[in-house]
C-alpha cells in the first residue's frame, strides 16, 4: 500500500487524501444526523467539510491562493449559513438556521484554518503572512459572527423567519458580544499560531534534509573521484618503482653487453668478464624487482587508500598522477613508510660503480654513510640521482659524470653533471618533455614530479663539464 502511495505524484496524493477526508466527513455527518450527536446546524458542518476538502486538495499546489480564499471566504460563508444571512440574501439552499446563539458551533470547525495555515507555511509562505490571514480569519469568525447576527436580526422579522428561536437574542452588537468565549478564542488563536509555526518548521526540516542529501550525493561523487585518483596514483607509483628498478640495471647490462660484443673476437677474456658482471647485475636487478613486487603485494588496502588521499594534496604530474606527499607525510614509492623498498647510500654508490663498469667515470660527493635514508626527501633524492645517472648512461654519450649531494639546514641540493657530446639541453626542456609509448621523456618528467611532490624544485641546464646539469633542491626534512 505504501509503495503505491509513493508512486503517486503530489497532486494525486493530495486529491486522493482529500477524497478520503471528504468521504469520512460527510459519512460521519450523515450517520449522526438522527442521533444526540447531531450538530445544532448541520449546514455549518457541511460548509466546514467543503472548505476542508478543498484546502487539502489544493493547499500544497496553490498555497497563497488557498490561504487567501479560505481566510476570507470561510468566515463569511460560516456566518452567512449559520445566522440566516444567506436566507436574507435569497440563498435558500442551506435552509433555515437552527442555532440558538451567535457563538462558534464547534471547535472542530477551526480545522480548515488550521490546515491552510500549516500547508501555506510548509509550502514557503512567510509566517507573518500566514499568521495575519489565519488569525485574522479566526477573529472574524468568533468576533465578527455576533456582529453579523445583530445585523441580520435588526433587519429581519424573526417571528416570521425563524420562529421563537431568536426571540431572546438581543439585536444590539454590544449585548451579542456576551456570547463570545474569550478563553476559547485565545486557545484557538494559539492553536492556529502553533500550526503555522509547525508548518514553517516542517519546511525548514525538509530543506535541511534536502541539503544533507545533496551534500551526501556530493560526498559520494567526491569519494568516487578520490578513489579514481588514488587508483591513478597507485598505477603511477607501480610504474615508477618498476621503471627505477629496471631502467637503471637493465640499461647498464645492455650497454655492457654491447661493448663486450664488439670486442668478443679480439678479446674473449673481456667477454667472459662482461658476462660475469652481467650475471651479478642481473641478479641485483631481479632481487630489486622482486622486492618491489613483494612490497606492492603486501601493501595493505589502508596504506594504498592513505597514499591516494595524501596524494590529493600533492601535485598532479604531467600524466595526471598524484604526487607522493607533502614534506610532512609518507606515501607511495617515494617514502620510507613501508610501501616501497627503501634504498640507502650504499645503493647510490653502487649506481656509480655500474656506470664505471660501462666506461663512464663517476665521482660522488655524498652525505656521511651512517646517515639513515628514512624520510620522503631522502628517498626522493636517491631516486633523482638514480634517474639522472641512467639518463647519462643511456642518452648522454658521456665519458664522465659528477654527483654532488649537499645537505644543510636549507635543505638538500643535488647536482648531477656530465660531459656528454650531445651539447647543452634545449631551452625549456622540462616544459617540452612528454611521455611517449616508448618511454622516452619519462626520466625528466619523473624527476620533476618527485621533486615537486615533496615541495622542491628541479632544473635542467647546461653544465660546466660540457653536457647537461640536473639540479634539484629539496626542502629540509622535518
């Protein structure tokens, strides 16, 4: 039954409810008509029922119109039917009045005013307007009614029209006001005021619920966006980790293998030495890759979610990926928070040894070996050095490189120079770098994203050795 009701539109619900109320109202009047519960003037109850049904049927669709119509017409019709004014005007459809005084016939006859006040306030009509019309209408009904009676009696032959019933009613207004029940009047006014305020409160609560539903829908949408952003960040993190592990190790292996192949016929001992070196380097690459995969597989969903959420306050890179974290946090592959393998200074030194093995003389000035690399800034520094040296090895055609890592209160300053024969870098090389399907461009973009993610900067320019200089500044560690 409730499901059928909810599927109806608001006008359909109002009309159905009005029909039910009308059926109950007029059936009840008919049932009590021949009993001791019969009202003094049934015609007045008919008027009340008609206005009540109309108010319920149209009160929500046209609240201002119904407020005006009910507030003005209802007291007039009530007084006209209940005092004989309608008969004086020639409207005999209501019959002769059967009341013996000029008072309100029943408190239940206030229902149309109560309902229209509630519906109008609930629909958004200002409370002052609702109170003015409904309370004024009640005053007209309970105070103006004796006035109407006095006017009717002063111009009517009551003996002819109404028989003995009105013989004892005074004709002057002042005397008829004695029929007013002041306590009932005050109670009815307070009741109408309460219904209007209740309707205004119902509207306020509906607006609050609608606002909460709107905010909830927005939160759901933002949660979906955040989940997608976290997924993008996670994919980028995995790509970075695998790129760091594979690119550096495999590039060195390929270059060493190519060099050994060129001299294999003339110097077979060099080939055997290169193969032994490749075996060791390959094992290191496999170990590092397995460690990366192990960390990725064992990272808890909460850690991943935290990474995505923290990333939303970071920097979005050129591929739309969220940066690792701000300086105060740990996330993704660029942190020491346990979601990725953490390199150390010995690993940085081994990077230089790999370049020396392929014919590039590398000098390094690093912080003291006892320093623990646990912060996001430290790990970012290692990754930038690793990527810069990989670029030197693969693209620079260099024979020498120099790595300087200066650490102080102002932060970490990384400088990687090479003497590559390719010449100085193009102007705005970082701005023009783009990722491609072949992987070219990933190095520069990746280094810039790593530096930016922890609040640092990265620049690429011509270096003093004749090749490129990659210089990164990272903020002080917290």
